[in-house]
C-alpha cells in the first residue's frame, strides 16, 4: 500500500506538504518509533498537567488566593485543554498527527515556562488557559496516531500501555515537585518545562505520518486538482470533507456516538481532574503531611494507575472493549465515595492506591474504544471534539471542589 500511496503522490502537479508522500519511510518497526514519540509526549503532558496541583499551596500563599480562586486555576486549565483539544482534532486531520503532537508540545512547554515569571493571579490564569490549548491536543493526537499504526489485534494492549505515559508523567512531576519546591520554590518548577520543546522538534523528523492519513490526504489533493466531486465511497473512506462536523451531525450513527462519547468523557474527567487537582493540597493541609511525604503517597497511586491501564488494555483485547470499560467506570464510581468519606491518616495510602488502579482501567480502554468508532478521515476531529467537549463540562470540577473547601471541608 505504501508504494501505491507514493505513486499517487507522484501524479500531483502541486507541491505537497513535507509530511505527505513519505509512506516509503514506513517499515515494520516504524510503529515502535511512533510509540516512543507518542509515549514520551504523553509523559511530558502528564508532567505539565500535574505541576499546577503541586504548586497550588504555594500559589495560594504567594498570591493570597481563596480556595475558589485556586480551584478556578484548575478549571481554566481544563477549559483551555478542552478548546485546544477541539481545534487540535481539526489540526490532526488537516496538518497531520505527528505535526500536531510536536507543535503542541513546543507551544505548551514555552507557555508553561513563562508561568514562572508571572506576578499576579490574573496573569497566571490567563497564561495557563492559553498554554492549555497545546495540552488539550496531545491526548487525542497521540492516540489517533497509534490507532492508525497498530493492527487491530493488538491495538488496545498497545494503546492501554500508551496511556501509562501520562501517568508516568504524573510520577515524574511528583518527584520533580518534591525535589524542587521545598528548596527552590514553585517558579523553578515551571522554568524547567522549556526542555521538552527541543525533544519534540527533533523527534518529529523521525516519525512519518500514518499511511492511512497520507492516502486520504493525497486523495483529497487529487480531487481538488482535477476538480472531481468525491464519490459516496470516498466520502466515507478516503477524502476528508471540508466540513467534518456537518458530516458527523448529519449522520445518525455518527451523531449518536459523538454525543455518547462526549457525555462519557464529561463524567469520566469530572472525577479524575477534580481529585487530581486537589489531592496534594488536601493531603498537605487536611492530613498535615509534609510535602515530600505526600509525594510518596501520590507516586504509589500513580504507579497503581499504570498497572490498571496495562491490565485494562490486555483485558480489552481478550474480553472486549465494552465489558472492560463498563467494569472500570462502575467500580471507580462506586469507590470514589469511599475515598471521600472514609479516609483516615492510617488508610489513605491504601485508598489512593486502590483508587489509582481502578481509575486506570477506563482510561486504558477509552482511547481505543473511541478511535474505533469513527473512520480515518474524521477520526481526529470526532475524537478531539467529543473528548474535549466532555472535558469542557468537567472543567467545573476543580472550582466546585474549591467552593466546597471554602465552606470548611474538602
């Protein structure tokens, strides 16, 4: 198929983008290089997401913030990630999966570094919101990239393992925060985030776009050049439409799945980001843990989450996507009240580890399940739109918990 794509590219008189017509560079081990690229990108994503959580206590003290204002920092981040994910899905389909990943990392790395220079709450919140646009693109772009590189038989196992990248990032952020904040302050934690920008630009040169995306793009260029209206088959399989959302909402099944995944994403992320945003602050202020001790508890929870994601990916390939996903979401929802109402200084470690493992299960399956719902030509836009519109709904979680905390209880 790669030779056919290359031949198709050669029939065009127009100059193609640099990432189109490179299918000859794809060989049997290219997916492994793509996996490393996507995995490290999600590690960077996880680090960046968690930096705010670990610096929240310091930010409250330096800027004199109320719990609601501190929660709004998390909510503004999620809102920015949601909008960025929606536009990132469009960018994935238009410019390519690899390009979107690389430039997203560059953008949010620079913006997060700048946060270290802010002098007010308003500056921090605005810059965090803007920088989160890049963060929002990564989850969808990395999963779309690997869904198109990996055979269906092993897809959920590979994508479940890929999800652990973000959790590894949480662990890295935890260790960085424990090493930097007590001795050097929160600003230094943000300064070091400029480093990943170089990685993204270098690695982008070694990963070609998936063959299926290149084929669809070349087909689109050929039809534009020859001024041919796309056939019904081309619309559903190959040539990306100029109005993807119109096709999604104009097709009953696509519309149904889009709205279903949007609702699922909202509920899944509400608890996830609500807990993630406030847990370090809760352990530090309510259970009176010192900062370095609480990082150990968080590492335990995130390590358990990695295990949950890997097992979920394997189980989904053996038992099915739906059964594994439903089991993960139901057990996580049932366990969340336990961690809220029955925690003590003696059992919090066990509760966090169990919670981390359970929450890893739906996230280990979520990406593959979504990716297989939509065709190649609309996949980036559909997944980015559904997942991040859901995230927009979940953006109220940190602020809501902040309001509750302001009343005297987490």
